[in-house]
């Protein structure tokens, strides 16, 4: 884990000591300088490609440059996400690509009218968030750096968040991983065993991923910088839409703002306007196929993305067609109904992790054991 790697800790210590020592006006330059060193250390030769993509984003206020820069980012991401290329993926490139696309789009729209090189590089190569997110927005980050106030209070809060992240990762997630690994190291012996592995994975991926977010938030807080939260008790969601408002929040917001909403608007301007439910279904499917592809261009990730797109489409139809007579019933808003909704939502999400956690053939065999028993 990079956050416990001695090189990272030494680089961050240098960044922190320099950041707190310089005048506020020079802090972006400090973050940019240490970010460059950090990325060269961890990405090696791929850092050259990343620096070129960052440069492209800087000039994206011009239409031709914006299209070229955006295409280059998407092409690079797609190339790294092809099967067999995951091992060469530059550190944190999935998250960086969406952050750069955000800058490119907003530069082209004129919403980021001006930016400085130190601000852009500091944003793109910010040490704590370059490992596994959260996905940030440029204006929010620059504002957070400007108002950063390194203090004992922030250091204390940051250390607590880091310790929480380490506990989640090293104690809970890594322990659950032992159960999850049984899928790869031997046959799954029966329905109970299959469901145990799936449930273990559901909690493992939450504690593992949220741990990395906790660590990023905690290290940023040591500098007095606030970065967005990424998880908010997602397994307490009462429906699939609420789940995606609680799970990987920054990714959900990104695809909402840059894929789902623009696509919906475009489709409303077509002959599909009389069928808003169809527009919502198409928008959800395309958006979550993109989310699946963002994780990897494999059949398993695309199936997982399509599954969530269909779940969200079904939820949209039910919610919009639900009779007021049902919604106004007292039982509908009771604690028992909420608890049942949480349980059903968790079950759908947990089942959805099956193609995410393995290849399609293994997922198919695991599904059969989950439903009918037997062994893989």
C-alpha cells in the first residue's frame, strides 16, 4: 500500500514541512513541485505522458485543443483499461483522467476562464489524492488550498482519519480478503459457502475502498486542505439511487454532470421527447456502461455497469409510476419498510458484485451455486 510506503511518507513529510513554511501565495507551487517528484518516482516513464495530458488541459479553452486534449485523455484511459494492460496503468490514472476531462470541459465552457500552471499541476498531482481519489473539481481544490490553515487541530483530525483508514484496510478489509480468496484457491462448496464469499467481498470492497479515501482525506487534512468525502454509509441506502449517492460519491457526481445530464438533455431534443422514461433508461445504461468501462474494458465490468444501469432505470420507473395512494400510506414510510428497503437494496448490490469480483465464467458458475447449490 503506497500510503505506508517509506518513499511516500518521506515525500509527504517534505511536502508538509515546505507547505507550512512558505507564504500562502506560494503553496500551489510547493504542491506542484512535490507532486511532480512524487509522480516521477511512482509512475516512471509514464509521467511524461501524464505531463503532456496536463499541458493539453491547460490550453483547452480553444475548441480544437479541447477536442484534441479530451480525445487524448480518453484514448489513453481506454488503452490502459484494455485486458492485459492493467499492470502498466500509471498510478491513479483512472481518477486523474476524469479530473483532467473536467478541466478540459470546463475550460471549453468558459467556467474555468483562467488558471495558473502551479494551480493546475498542484491539482492534477496532489499527493494524497493521486493514489485512489477522491475525484476532485478544480475550482473547489484551488479554493481549499487558498483557505488552507495548517494547524494542530487539522493535524489531529488528519491523524485520526489516517488511523481509521489504516484500521479499515489492514484489520477489516485484509481479513475479509482471506474469505474472498477462497473463490480463486479452491472449489466453492455449496450455497452457504458461495453466499459467504459474496457477502465477504461486499464488505471487503467497501472497507478497502473507503479506507483509501479516508487516508487521502486524512493526509490532505494534515496540510489543512479539505477534499470531498467519497462514502456515506452506502449499505444503509434504501434504494439503488440512494446507494449511488452514498457510494463513490465523487465518481457518481462526475458521471451525473458530464454523461447522464448532458445525454438526457440531448435526447429530450430528439424525437424521443414524448418518452421520458425511455430517455432515462438510455441515459442510465450509457452512463453506467461508462462507469463499468472506467473500471476496466472487460465483459465482467461491462456486465456490472449494465446491471446497475438497469437497476437505476427500474427504480426510476417505479418511483415515477408509484401511485400516490401507495406513497401516502403510513406503512410506506415506516421503519419496518425502511429496514426492508435497505435489506433488499443491499441484496441487489451484493449480487451485483459477483461479476465485478471475477471473470464472467467464474461469475456464472458462482451464480449457479448461489441459486441451486452444488459446487464450482
